[in-house]
C-alpha cells in the first residue's frame, strides 16, 4: 500500500482507499498536490480494536477539498485541512479526551468527555451519518459549526441502537446556513434560533416548538413524525416570507382539528404533503361522528400544484392549478363536489408515500458517491484498445459517417426494439463533447446563448435508465421512467410533476415540469416520435474483436407550452392562448457493448425549427387581410408578429439544424459479476466487492486472486503486478482517480483485493 501511494502520479485528483487499516498507510501521506478528494474506509475487523491507530494521528494533505471518513474513531486530535469544503463522517465513533478540569459528561466517567474535531472556517458542507460515542454513558457534545457552513445533515440510518447516535445539541447556527437536515428516529434536541437565510429545513420526530416566525427566506419545510401540531400553527401564523413553496407533514393522526393545528397555509405554497397514519391506541370502530371535520384541511392556496395526502378529508373543491394529486388509502372524499380527475391533472389513489420517498431520498444521498464510478470506463477502454487511434476514435467516426449515416428516415417500427442485453436497469453518465450552431449564432439564440451552451462542454449528467421486456426477444425503453430520470437530473429532483405515456403509445409522451429557478412556472412538454430506424451488427475490426454494436435514430417533435400560469400567458399573448414552442429533435445514438454489463457510445442531437401553426380564425389576418387585422386585439396582433418572426427564422435556417450537440454516453449495471478467468488470470470486468456492494461498480475494477491476511496490512504482490501493467499501458501517468479495495474476514468475498481507476 505504501508503494502504491508513493507512486501516485501528479495528475491524481481523487483517491479512495477502502478497507485498509491506518497502520498500512505511510506517514505523512505524500500525495500529489492536485489531490482534491480523499475517502478512507476502515476495515470492519479493526474498528473496535484498541491497538488501531487513531485517525487523528494521520496527517492529511492540505490541498483536500472533500474528505470522507467511514468507520473510524475521530476526535479533537483530528487535524482537518485548512481549505476543506466538504466533510462526510459515516458510521464513525466520537472518541473522548481527558478533561483538564476533571469534569466529564457525568460523574461516573471522571474527567472523560466527548469532543468534536475543530472544523476549518472554509467548511461549506458537513454530513454526519450514524455518529456514535466511544462510551455509551457519555452525553453527546455540543456541535459548534464553522462560520461559513451552508449545508448540515445529521442522519441515523442504522437500525441497531439509534438512541446512541448523535442527534444534537447544536451550537449557534451561523447566518450562512442554507440547508439543515436532522433525520433521527429519536428526534433531536431543541434547535437554537434559525438563521434568517435558511432555505430548507427537515426534521424528524421533533417535539419542540418551532421558531416563530420562521426565517423569511425559507422555501421548504419537512416535519417527519409530526407531533406538536400547534407549534406549526404558531410558526405559520407569523410567517411573512414570499419564497415558501414546499410543506411536508408526516406523522400520526391526533385528536383536534387540522385547520387549527396547521393554521392558514402560505399563499406561495406549490407542493403540500399531509400524510397522517393511525393514532396510537385508536380503534377503527370507535370513531366520533365529527372525525371528518377534525380531519378537514385548511383552505388550499390557489396556486398549489401538487397535493399528497392521507388520513384527511378533502374539501368541496380543489384548486384548479393542481397538476398532481396523490391520495393514500385513508382519504375522505365525501365532501368533494367536483370531479377529482380533470384534463392535465394526474391522480393516483392508493399511493405509498413512505416507500417511494424513502428510496428516492436514498438514491439522492448516494448519487454523489456513485458519480465517480461512472468515469472509470474511459481509461480502461484506452488500456484495452489503444489510445486515440483505437476503438474509441473509431466509435466517434462511426457516429458521424458510419452505419448511422446510412440509415434512412421513416417511422417503420412501432418502437425501438433493443437487443436483449439492454434489458433491466442501468446507471448512465452523459458527457457533453461538442456544441455547434450550423445555422449561425443568431438562429441558435444569440451569441450569449451559444457561449452559455459552449460552457457546458465537458459537463456530466448522471441518471438512471431502464429497459423493459415485452416478450421473448423484445426489449424496449421505459420511456416514462427515462424521461423523468433525465429531467430530474438536469432540472432538479422536484422538477417533474407528472409524466404520461398517452394511451400506452411509445410515440407520445407528455410531462409537466417545474424547473428549479423557474419561480413556480409549470411547463407542459409534448413529445411525439415522427421517424425512427435501428440497426444491429458486429464489429470485427480493430484490436477489440467482435464487439456488438447497435444504432438507433429517432426524430421527435417536442412541444413546450405554459400550463397553469394564466397571467404569464396573457403577458405574452393578451387574451389568446400562449403560442407553444415547437421544435424537431433528431437523436442518433451508436451503442457499443464493451463488456457484459457495460455499454458505450456516441449520441448526436440535431434541433430543427418548425414553422408556427396559428388558430384558424387568425388565418385571414395572417394572409394580409386589412379588415380582419383591424378587428384583432393587441394580444392577437402580438401573436401574429411573433408568428411572422418565427416563420422568417425557419426560412433563414433552410432546413439546417440550428443546434447540434454530441455526447459520450456510458451505461453500467448496478451490480454484476466478474473475477478470475481461465487459469486464474486477472480479469477486467464489472464487480460488486465487499462493502462496495451498495455502490455501483463498473468496468474499471480489477480483481486479483490472493489469500489476504486478516489484519489488512497491505496489498498483495499481484497488485504490484497490476501497477506494472498500468505503467506499460501508459495509463498511470494520466491517472486522475484511484480506488483501492481490500477484503478481510467477514467482508463477503475472501482472497481478493481490487482497484479501479480513471
């Protein structure tokens, strides 16, 4: 291990060391100056050993931007880098120190007290997940936050002894704090005064009175295990902020009217969840006659877009602005005097709030940890197939003028039918490679729009995708799931309000979105497939023999228009309907199967302008009729002027794409097999290794056969052979990310260690 660390190239920016004891790490850690991310995970066999070296004795590089420590003992002796911005402590144990004053946390512990390390002033994000005390008799110390902290998350996801995990108390909250999350089964200590700039607040089992008034900048409030209902009424009654959009209340039903418990809802609210279960000790057959009135919600804001409820009674009428209504099994709809389902509104009855939201939250938390695994394939592909002149460059040439270029247009298939190896779920990463304006910057949207798009070159988008099996040898894309996943990754986790595949037609998908930063505006996007072709073949050329290739092309017409924002529409078009933004998008993708559980390829999108279609009654005026034009309103004249401008833009484009973008895409399974090949030789492949099973391991992980010692003292001789292999392949000098994993007793897979790199 020491040899590997010492040989790290200067380009290394991220290092992840999994399941190694600190004794195997050299001191001080001589790491490259460019190293920005460091993750250290202690071997489970050594976590509770008194002889293991404390993490506080480890000298950490001063250049670190992000540090993650898992299963270590931490305490006041931990010297954190002065410029550290993100610190994640997972399943760590908070060690104690001897108090000079002779006072501990209680009389039985003498002079021993728990203590946090000193956090640097540069720290922006702090995540504490299942942080325990070294001695269960100690009280938790006060968490003093650095002055520039913006995000704090304190969670307990382990089921064993959650009462011993840290849940406060907190010291004064700095004015810079923007997000505060405390999710603990036993709640948390009373919070200090909330800073005025706080935007998101999430609390579970919080049994103390909320601060009144709430911070004026608050945008989202979530209370899990909602108990003290009256405190919410007091907080909302004095709340004067104009940015409050999301309110989530989840807990047990309690006696007393909801209207008086919650109080008036803010007029700016767009998403409201009130999910109440059965109260403790309640008998279903023993209910008062006026229980429905007790469960009546307060008046809903007129601009509400999403409603998710259970254990309540719906009012006589719902806001017309509602686009998503999610109802649990216990909802009283007897007072409702209008149809629940309306055009443009998605309604779901029997919704399971806890299950759906729990896994979605888990995925959000893990996405940061998953992202770098998506990058591991590129270097391995170069190692296998050569550098720029190998198969990677060949893929790029094919994507421009190879088999895809020979495909003719036409909707000859009901759907794109993928090879059977596509089926199932994938983790995807799309990297923007190129942005062009073939018709010129003006038709692209202007110089500033082109410059902004060019700045996205090199950016990554990470999301999930899924392919369904319809029958034997029939695999198609799960379009609704995929559209939602990509939109959430690009526009925010809560951007998608509803997605529909009209009549089950794969050629017609409609979804409602409210992007982050759109001030609550809701857009309706209508996607219709106009043309498609596909082709499959085997590539026997180059140094990579018999690679399975698949090409697909679709021409989609995308229509975007405003929905549920009448005022915005009138601002543009007066009393008429706002004109939709229509464009044709041609998407061409070349997939290459580089491993059993890995796909790579190039994707090119071309966007074409579409001439506007005006209402029939405006046709005479559009044709130049003076009498018809004189009878138009100002808004209708503005609509005609806009349509004329769009037609002129379409004519200037002359059928040439106005926006062309190229992406390098990779697909990797969430879990796959790999290991030894014939004769026990090393095999490049996909693997789920030890504690990394909860992460997504992709091609780029190397498994080496070996009997590993139980104390995890160092790497095997086979790893040294791998290092020489990397040097011969000229990968090591260009290394930017390195992940080293060792397996010990109880880790599930014995006799192997592993590395992944980029």
